C-alpha cells in the first residue's frame, strides 16, 4: 500500500509543478473524451487503486478477527467440556 501512496505523491507533485508553470509540457496533455489533464486522471486512478486496496485489506482484517473469535470460542467450549 505504501507504493500507492508514493505514486500518488509523485503524481500530485507533477500536477502541482504543471499548475505552477514549471512543467509546461504536462499542461498540453489532455484526455479528449474526459476534457481533463493527464495528471488529474492519473491522480484519480491512483486514488481508486488505493481505495480498492484498503477495502480489500479491510475485508481480510474482518476475516482474521472472526477466525480469532472462533478459536477463542472453541477453546472456551473445550474447557467447558473438559
């Protein structure tokens, strides 16, 4: 996940430098059917990727928590039987 954040920082920095005027060649690159700059689309894609990764890891964390709870309940049950 750190790579998504790193990529987002790089693209955001490029976008800022383009807006300030330091990188004029990025201002001319536009996505025709979206009428948006290339850096804006890259930022959007990075954020979508980051959000998808967070949601995937959240579901994985929920499963781990449930497995831990099942183990705990199984131990309590074996203690009650034994």
